[in-house]
C-alpha cells in the first residue's frame, strides 16, 4: 500500500516535470550537454580534463554574464540585441580611464561598469517612456553604441598595461579562474532573485501577460526599465572581463557576443514570447554552446563549419521544444 | 422529422456533435437539422453552447465527435474558408474591423478585382455598390469601415456574406447593437433571404425576436438540446422553461440594500469615449451600469481604475478626493476592478492559480519583497475553499480551468485585498450557469458586509435582478438612472436607445 502511494507521488512529480514547459526545456538542454560531453570525450583523448573544463568556464564568462540578465529580458517578453555593442563601449571607456592615470583602478572599473548601466538606461528610456518596440530600439542602439566605441579612440586599439587589471579577466583563485567564480556567483544571485523574490515573480507575470499584470497593479514599464538597466550593468561586468582578458579596449570587441548569449538563453528555454525560461536553463545553455565550440576547436573543425553546427544545434533544440508542446497538432 | 410541415429538404444535418474544452463539456451529443429556406432559431442562455455549435458548423472549431452532412454528403470543415466554400456564411456577434480599410475593400476581402498587378478601383467600387444594393444599404464605398455605425457594419457584413453563394446563413445575436427600426429592417432582409431559399440559423436569447422571425426553434441548455418546437405551436412559458430548466430564483441571490453612506463619487468624468459622467454608489449596494454596444458603459470601469487616460473629472472615495493615474493608485485607494476579458486582461494564463491570486497582494504590500511559499499556499487554499474554485490544486496552470473558475480566481485576487469598491465588467460573461449563481452569491455577500459593488453589464436579467440602482448609458453619456423598484426591461432599453 505504502509503495503504491509512493509510486503515485513519483508519477505525479514526473508528470509535473514533463508537463511544465520550463522543466521540459531543462531536460532537453541538459540531455544535449551530457551528449556533447560524452561525444567529445570519446572523439578526443584530451577533452575530458580539468584544464579543458576550466577553459570552457573561462570562455563562458563573457557570454554567460550577458546571458544571465538577458534571460530576465526574454522572460519579460522583451529583447535586447545591443549587448555586444555595450560591451565594446564599456571596454573603451575603461581603457581610456585607466590610460589617463588620473584615478585609482577601482574607480576606473566602477565607472566602466556604470557606462554599461547608462547604455542600458538609454534602451530602457526609449522602450518604456517613448514606448518604441524593444527590437527596433536595440537595433538602433546596437549600431549607435558600436559607432561610439569606434569614436572614443578614433578606431584605435587602446592597450591596457595595468597588471592588477589583468586579474579580473585572467586571474586564478586557488586554481579556479576568477571569471568562472564571478559567473557562478552571478547565476546563484539571479537564480535566487527569479525564484524567491516578488521582483523575480513579477518578471514572469509581465512576460505572461503585460496587460493583466498592469491591471493587477504591477508597474510594468518601471520593471522593464529596471531590467534594461540591469542588462546594461551586466554588459558592463562582461565588458570589464573582456577588456582584461584581451589586455586592451577594442572597438570591434564582442561582435558576436550578443547573438551567442541570445542563443544560449533560447537554448535554455527562455524564448521570445515571454513568461517562460529559467536561470538554470540559461546556465546549461551557456555550457552547451561553450562545450560545443571548445570541443569543435579541439577536433580542429573549421570556424565556418562551427557556425553552421551552432546554428543547427539551436534549430534542433527549439524544434524539439516546439514539437513537445504540440506545435504539429496546431493549425496556426 | 419530415412531419414538421415544411415540405422541404434537409440542407444541413449535424448528428451527435460533441465538443470538449479543458474542464468543460461544451456540447454533448447535439443533433440539428436545417431545412431549405427556413429560419431556425437557436435559443439558449449564455454558455448553453450556441456559439460553440455555430463555430463548429462554420469551421472555427473542430468537432471531437459527430458528423455533419451538407445536402446529404458528409463534410468536415477544418477551417472557416472550407465552410465558406461549402456555402455556410456566418455573421459573428463581435464585428472586429480593422479601421483603416475602406468599405469596398472589406466587402471584397481577399478577392479584390485587379487589372494586371494593380487594383482595379473603378470595378471595386462599382461592385461594392452592387453588393450593398442587395441588402438595401447605401454608403460611400471609399469610406473607412471604422467610421460606419454599428448597424451599417452589420448590414455590410451581411452583404459581404451574401455576395458569395450561401446556402446556410448563420447569425449570432445580430440585433444586440441595433435599435428598433434597424432591427425591423434586418428582419425584412432575413425573411427575403429565406424566401429565396437560403436557410437562416438565427441565434438569440430574445424571445420576441424568435416569435417575430423564426419558423422553428431549437433550445440548448448546458451543451445539450433540450427541446425542438415549431414556433407557431409553442409558447413563451414553454420556451423559458426549456431554456432555463429550473426556477430563476435559484440563479440569483440578492438581498435589497439598506440605506448607507456613499462609498465612491465620480464627478464629470470625461475621456475619449466618456462625456461628463457623474454618479455615486453606496456602501452595501450593487450599482448596475447598462448600455448597448459602443455606448461607453464598458469604459467606465477602466477609466476609474486608471487604465485609460481621463481628460477631466474627479473621483471621491469615502469623502476624500483621490488621484488615480494607474491601477496601482486605484487599488491603494481600495478600488478593485474585474475586467471584461478575463483571459486578456484578468489573468496570466500560463502561470499558476496561486501566483495569479497573489499578484495584486504583492503590488499593494510593497514591503513584502521575498516570497514565502507557506504563506502563499495558505492564502490560495483559503480562496479555493471559500469561493469553491474547482481546480486540482493551487499549482494548476490557470489556462486549464473553466471560464467560471478562472473568473473566481480573478475575484480571489481582488478579495484578498479587501477592497471597499469592487467594479466588475461583465462579471458572468461566458461562464456556465452554476458558476454564475455562485458569483451572484459572492457579490450579495460582499454587499451584506458593506462593500460597494459596481456591476457593468450588458445582460438584462442580471442587471434587473442584481442591481439596487441602475445607470443607463447612451453614446458616451448618462441617459438615465433607475431604482430597482421601477426598473423594467422596457424602461432600461428606452434609455439605452437614447429616446
């Protein structure tokens, strides 16, 4: 008797897991990660090692930091494609400040991150006050901010020689890359926000139905403004890490980062329709992309083919989710 | 069935139609025969299954069980256009037009005459005039459809449907927004169509119309056919009994209000759609607001609640003038609003019952920033029990609940805030009779506890039985006030039509 009750419980938990779309995409993306790790471990004798995994973690930091806050943007039913340009601006601003030598390093870093915050606020202003469509707004700011990144140095690379600054992107704490530690901290904080705070809950409500949320007393536009500001701040952190890793402010930096981060977020289950997705899902999504790219590089697959394969993986993954939610049985 | 005396052939035959929605059996084993050239009335309360049935006949929904035969051949409509090609035309209740389209383009929708690559405007306008002539309407075909009156839109829609070869014309409550003269003209048109061999399925819950127009009547209740009659051989009483299936008193619960203080005053409220609205509602009463489609009665709730911009006016709650710029302001002044479209405005459908019940609580209690699951589960359980919400648990996704239970979730969200003024817009639209009765009971209890309920409704029986006082709107303005004792259907309609 007891066994059957336990059986029922297990069954209902299983049912709940499979029926919830968030859980369903978590299962898909975790399976993909496991499959990739197995595949690369068998195809390359050097893959399954501590160094490779730490490298993956380090590589993941830039894209992962951006993807973290981008998850919230997607869950709220919005989009930001200007993250890469924001990262470039942050790198340039930080490089100029450090090179000027007029202020302590910590202040340079802080102001660098703040420049990202300002970029996010610009997006937020147009999206929530003027109420321009989010996609259109960030198409515009993506180009505008990239242009500003070039203008800051007139297109030149600004080399940063400060040795302490290098730690932020290339340092290790007891054998683990500092960027990886930061990444894990970010994800834990964001996970707690999304699961245990009213603010996190509100993001899902807005994404699920903005009008009903507004009519329930939620300040929808204010929350959206905060999300874009937060995304700019996280782009600021990513920008500092990248500038430190490359030891320079590069106006053409992070050309690909935004699309990679967006791919990771979507892989993790936070599509563009809003109300869906989890921070954990995005984390695994980031790991999938980075494992894939690192593994393919180790197998010396050309970067042209890498692009093709990343695109195919994204398409397959979202197709599985769509089919699981019954898309083939719908007429439209 | 041939002894119905029509001496005519069956053109459309539906047998054993069954349709389920998550949580509700909308239609159960429904049979329907339609004879050539007859006007068949489909009678039933809201939620009886009339709309579901015609949506199946017109290809909007796919049936779960049953068969449809058209002139003896078995058919299955997967899309509205397949039904249209088979000769089934439908005039929907809600006329949703895209405003910037011209009358002529709308009439031709998708089959616009062309010369090569370009639109042949002279042919388009001449053709449109011809189509309109058939239903006796004359408007400039270049005019935008949005600028036409509701009755013009209605006639244009009929003209559009009849411009194709229709064998069966379905009309879903076509007179709900028409005045008497317009209704009479529409009836003449319908009779002409029937005389020319078109079968008309006419959906209504207005008995007068059925006696004036129909040859036969089929009555639906709770998704089943409960009676088929020749109109000439039946009576009002028989139809009501078949339609309602129970005594009306059990549906409505209302204790007359005692004299009490004013809870909310609205002074000269003016907005895009409202003009100089002044009224007050008292504690412990249900204040009913009625109007025909487009009269602005639907906008009053959203204007008071801070959803729409208001140009001028003052709102006084409990004797104090308040400024309401957003729903958040409104709920902090003790006003709650249950909107008309619960799926669009009331609920986050892809989230759980628990989360939907608690959303406004957190909006109001700004100091609560962290979620306490135990507390949430307690609140959810309380409302599931006291409002008798039928749901497997608080963790169920609200989308899978039936309409009535979804509406109770919206109510629970607001009742948790203990509002002093509860505004409801079409509180029982599209929900089944049982849930309706429970919602009325809840509203009555609120009144007895001294809360003020403002009920905006287009449903006459609900308005007349539940309201203590009634305000009627016409064309964005108030056209009259009535006390419950003096209110009758005729009196309310006279004000609503604006005469």
